[in-house]
């Protein structure tokens, strides 16, 4: 299969794009308006026809031209889950950039799936936004091809897995954050330090626990697998797994909670068991959500610059939409930093 040659344009006085659409229509055995419907995400195309046309669009490497002029004044922001405290920081950052650009933000949720479904991709294609930002999520090959064929740029923020070198992404130094959190507890004299991880399928979660392990190992302390428990970045997991850790006869004297929501659940577990923070238990979170400053005692945590990450993702997706160099499509990591408050203290002498 070959793309139409420039001779088509010279002979018929048509643009190369029109000739390309006509060629795709002929090869697919459909009309040019049908190809146009597929390009615009219209629902009134049979699934088999849609798949056949999209495969030809991918084969030809077809991308819409003059896409910017036909875009809706929107940025699509999709979360794998919408959590009020964490998500609000991200939404705020995207809104800051969108507002300055005269754009609105459309929110959607993939119901816990790490890749949005085909229905979502069709809806985005029909909306023709300036760009798409996926948070703790990603795109499968068909979704990427669909957005690429319509010249809709996308950026992944804090990707769940390895997004690939050709996918622009914004993240944070999660490994360094886990290292700093655990090193802080070691410097306070703690040697039995527990960890409540997030979902193992998420790259950020694995990186934080890897940083925790590295801090213990470099300090010459053993890594006890029984002190590492799995959570899901929610409050209930922090409470449930916190109870399991703190009910042990050889309970840890400090816990790296993986994120702030799990740290709050751990606070509840400690109160239920009559343990005082930080006198009996030191706790470190991750994220530095606003609630970390308000909880009693204020939470020592690793600051993840969520708003700044979201702003960077929004700026990148708009730059890509303006035809910025594709070399920008690399992974950018913003620095994390330890914020010491009142939930950690030196290990009490026994």
C-alpha cells in the first residue's frame, strides 16, 4: 500500500489531503464522507467499517491538517479515579493554564481502569479538544492511534506504567521521595519501619517503595518483607493495613504510609489502638495535600508538586498542539521534597 503521490494534486488541482482521503475511501470500499465521519468521531458508522478505515488511516500515517482551527476550546482531563483532595490539586493546575489560554476543562473518569475505553476515545474524537491529559492512566495502542490520526495531542501525568519513550509524560521523583521519607525516620533512630504501598500496578507506588528499601539497605538495616503491606492509596486501606501492622507484637515504631490519605487512615488505626503520634508511632505521608497541615498532629510528608505537575502537563499538551518539536515528548520529573511537621519524633528510649 502506498500513499498518494504529489502527481494527484497536480493533475486534479486538489490538495494532497483530499487525495489521501479519497485514496483511503477507495481502499476501504466506502465513500469519502464515511471516512470524514470516522475522522470526526461520529457514532453513525458501523464498527467493522470504522475499524477498517482507522487501520488505513494508521497505515497511511494520516493526520488532520489545520486541526487547530477546527478544535473546540477544551482540554480533556481524565482520571482513572476522581478523589476529591488529590484530584482537586491536579484540576487546579490544569484550570490555571486553561484559563490563561481561554479554554475550558472537561473532566472524565475511567472508573478505575488504567486505560480509558473505546467509548471515551470516540467521545474525545467528536469533541476535538485542544489536547488530552491522562492522570494515573494511559492509552492503549488503538486509543493512541485514534487521537494521533485526528491530531489531538495527549500527555500522561504520573503514568501508571511505563508510557514508552514516544509518549510525553509528567511525573515526580517518587523514588527520591520514598528514600527521603525513610531516611528521615532512620535519622530519628527508628529501625523497625513499616510501609503501606499503593497498588503494585502503578509505577509511582513501586518507585516509592523502592526508595524505602534503598534507604534501609544503605543504612545497613534489614528489609523485613512482613513490614511492607499493600494498600490502594485510599483512607480505608491505611486504616485496615495500619491495624494489621500495629497489632503485631513486634510492631513498627514508624510507618511510611505511601500517601497522605493512607496516612490519615493510619492515624485512625493508631487512635483506635491507643497509640499516640508521634510519641508511640512516627508517620510520614506522601503528596502534601492541604489536609496534611490541618490534621492533628500536622503530618510530616513528602511534597509532590501536584499543581505544578498539572500546569506543566497542560502547557506541554498545548505546545504539542501548536506543532512544538516532538523532541519535547519525553518524560519530565519534577522534584519532591520532605516537609517535616509534628507526626515524626526521635525513637523513645525503652
